[in-house]
C-alpha cells in the first residue's frame, strides 16, 4: 500500500497555499504537487508541469479553510521517505541514483528509474542499496534542486 511522501530531514518550509478546484488537480496527503495558473496548487504530473512545488500535507478535498492546504516545500538538502515500485528490486537501487516520482497505486509519490528525460528526474537515492523497511519498500531520497520551483538555479516562470 502506497503511503505517500513523508518529509524527513533538512530545512522544510511549510506554506498555506491556494489549491485548484478542478477534479484532475486534486491531490492526497503525501502527493507531489506543483503550482500553476493563478498560483494554485495542483497534483504534479509530467504532463502539466516539470517544476515541483512541494508535498501536500493535507488532502485537497479535506482542506481547512476550504480552498487552502499546507504544503511542505523542500529546500536544498531536504530528504523524504518515498514508496518504490513493486517491480523494483533492492539490488537495482543505488545510492546517488537519480529518478522521478511517479503516480502508482493511486498516489503520486512512488520512486521510479523509468524516466528517460533528465527533466523528469526529481530526486536521488540517499539510503544504502536497500529499502529502509522491506515490508513497505520505502527509501530515503533527496530532492534535486533544478526540478524545484523554490531555490532552483534554472529559470522558471509561472502562468498567471
């Protein structure tokens, strides 16, 4: 069962952000989110945005106050625990290896090495070459700053 992204170490920043009312942008606690038109937070997918804003700390449908949700924003050096694909074997995951966070099992929080584009690689593995817990296959990853909206060295512009 996918557990979502859990912030771990480093200087995480928490911001209350406006969220989209569109059904296709709805997210769950622990999902990767982006920010787009109207500066509203929505579910991160590779088709809607290449920039990562942060991690949802609430479900979009259960936000209080309505229309807002607290978002955990990773800064340089932040790590998080994420799920791995059931098809990934531990010996196939190496320290420092880059990958992406994809949608699997109903969550946008699963580490995958399937991304072919360097722009899709948003995290790198910082644990040893095994899952932290073999029962739930979670690993610790660090966010790659060039894919992040905050603290990125690449130029990014938001649609407003």
